[in-house]
């Protein structure tokens, strides 16, 4: 039962009870010695039939009027109850969604549905969803490489060298991954070929002189150990070195000619001598072999000499 209906019923009962009590009380005679009367009471009026009927009629009219008013109030309450504004009612909130981002100021959302819609001009805040920040921490920043710097100068002015190039990095932050790779790289470089000169080996030992005297020659040799390149210098000199040797005069042996004829015997008879010679064609010199005999003689016999007669 609604509060308005309960109030109307109670009001009707009060009016009826008041009317009955009033009528019943009006019929009781006033007894002497009941004490002093109420200033507003007039005892005569209660015992006059006309006055009693008038009073009763007034009470009944009041009761009917009260009952009519009560019925009007009840109908009005019922009408107001049917047209009363109804506010919306919501179900409980759902679960929060997964964060929009894993890091860096994301948002979560939750929603709810209406259990009772608003009616008769009732109010509804239409707050069917809520958001809240989440994962406000910094996102990991991985390491990153800057561009390579220019290649440096070659390590040598000629020939095969090496040049280097460097690059820097942005270090990782907030748990980011480190850089992969090298901060330095190198490459071969060669601005121009270095000169390579011709190069001899050392001289070898002297060979024996071609002659023991009278001026000879002896030689020594060397080899080319390294040939020059297109920008190098050629070898100056040869691979053979020759010098004179044994310049001392050689010994000259005596040279003689053929023997001549024997000279006639120095004696025409008897033992005599005969002689022959040979010419010296070349005199001995510089310790050469001396000449042998250039003349020789031998005995010769001219025969028996005549023996003249002699007297004793």
C-alpha cells in the first residue's frame, strides 16, 4: 500500500470516529455537580431537539465533505502516482578494458548498461562509460645509430693502407634494446703506388785471375734482387764487375837458336878443338829460365902429325 493511500484511510477513520463521538456525547444530559461548565458550552443548546438535529446535520455534512475531500485526495494521489517522473537506473560497471597502450599515457574504459530507462521526465546522467589513465610510464626507447661520418684519411701516403669511419649512437632509455653493430668500420685505401726501386744483391767473391802474370782479368757477379715498378728507379750498373790482375811481367825464358856448324879443328894434325855456337833469340828476364850453353867445343884430331927425322 502506498503512503498516500494509507494516509487517506487514516483520515477517513478519524473523521468518522469524531462524528460518532460528537453525536454520542451530545446526547448525554448534564448532571448537576459535574463541576463548572466549559466557558463556551451552552447547556441549553444540547437539550433542544432543533439544536441537536442541526448539530447532527452539520456533523454529517462535515463528515461527507471530509469523505469527499478524502476521495478527491486519493484519486489525485493515484493520478500523480501514475504520472510521477521515473529516473533511470544503471547496472553495475563492467570490467576495465585492457590499456590502450602498453606505455606512454594510455587509457582504459569501462561501460555499464541501463537497467531502467528514464520516463515521465525523469533524469538520467547518460554516464554509460568511464575512462581513466593507465601505463603512464615512459615507453622504452631502443638504441639508434646516427649516420656514418666521412671516411678518414688513408693511413699511408702510398701503397696499401686503411681508412676508418665512425658513427655515434643514441643510447637506449627506459629499458630499451642496445644497439647492434659496430661504431667503427674500415676499408682498404691506396692513393698511389709507392715507388719500388731496382735493387742488386751484394757482390759475390772475385774469381781467379785469368793469368798469373803479364796482366790478366778477374770477375765478380751480382744479381737483381728486386725489379723496379712503374714509378721506381732502375738499377744503375751491371751484374758483372771486371778488373785487371797479375800485372807483373811474366818470367821470360832464354830462347836460343839452332846450333851452328862446328868450326874446323884447331889443329891440322894431332889433337885439336872444334867449336860451335847457337844464337840467343830471347834474353832471359823477370826470373825466367836461363839460357843453356850457347857454344860448345870438343876435341878433334887432325890426324897424326908428320914426324920429321931428327938426329940424336
